[in-house]
C-alpha cells in the first residue's frame, strides 16, 4: 500500500516541478507564482504549498532536479567516449556550452556560482559551489576510471579547473561553442596527462 502511495506522491511532485520549470524558462523565476504553477500542474494552490511549503522550497526542488539531470547528462556524454580523453572532454564541454546557450534555466544554474542570475534559484545562491562540485566530481570520477595511475590531487585540480573554465566561458563567451570546446578540450587533455606524469 505504501509504495503505490509514494509513487503517486512522487508523480504529483514531479508534475508540479515540471510546471515550475516551464514557467521559469518562459518568464524567469521572478515571474513564477505558486498559483500559476498550481494551475499549470492541474492541482490546487494549497497542494503546491503542502508539498513544497514555500516558493523557496519549490526552487530548491527545481534546482536539485535540474542539477541532477544536467550532471547525469555530462556523465553519459563522458562515458560514450570511453578512455579517449580528448574526445570525451570535447563532447562534455561542448554539451555544457550548448546546453547553457539553449536553455536559460541551465545557464542560470551553471552561472549562479559565478555571480549569475541570483533571483532565479535562491537555493543555489546559498550553496554556490553545488554545481561546480557536482560537475567536477563527475569529471573526476570518469578520469579516475580511465587514468588510474594519475596523481590524485593533480587529477582533482585538473577536473575542478576545467569545470571553472567552462563556466567562465558561459558567463563571458568569446568564440563559437565548437571553437571554445575544441580549445578547452586540448587544455583538458594537457592537464589530465600532466597528472599522469607527476612523480
């Protein structure tokens, strides 16, 4: 009995977060209203408050799901290329840059750690390292699997540096996505290979 009830509740929460996500992309977080989210999700306003307590609670759920989705996509892109470090780095970096260009919500999440849109997702402004940490961890875990002999701290520094550079190019783009991804992938290869040659 409990499991179907929990599934129904999760579906309810998902539908509310989906509605909030669509409204955020369409109008910006400032334009999102709990009543509007309720209408779009086909539930009462009180139901939205019962599930998330406040607009900040809804923002937290939206941010958490979007971060999980984004990091999952990055992991999948990296895994598609196996041990080919440069190809994997290029694909993951290009995916990130393209996602930020195409989806204003992804861009807001990624740049919240670099002084980007603060009003969109207040949850991320209070934990500004969340996106950087999770993205760096995804890259680091992949690198550790394929470069097992690399120096651990150097590999961690390389992963963190690459992610921070990618975010900086989202904040202030200087070239087309493909060109930026190509240049950063070359740098990523250098950083990772350097980590394998340290004594």
